[in-house]
C-alpha cells in the first residue's frame, strides 16, 4: 500500500529538497544521491535522518541489494 504513495510523493519531495526553501524539510529529511552499480546512472531517493551520539541514522522506503 505504501509503495504507490511513495511513487506519488517522492518526486515532489525531491524537488523541494533541491530548491531554496528546502529548510521546510531539511531538519529531518535528506536526499540520498548515488550512482547505480550496473548502469552507472545517477539515482536519488528521499530519506529520514536522525543524529544520535554523533552518528547519522538514515532510513528510506527502499531496500538496496
């Protein structure tokens, strides 16, 4: 059930995080950007972040292999 919702919301969240008013969400949301292993293409996904004891703990809705 959550997957279709993320597919709908994530593009808007990505745009907001890359825009000047990103401060609205930047306190606990980040944009993870990385290179695809096989294709070499650029990928990104929004994630939640919490800093505890000097370490960042980040969570996304995706599983990476």
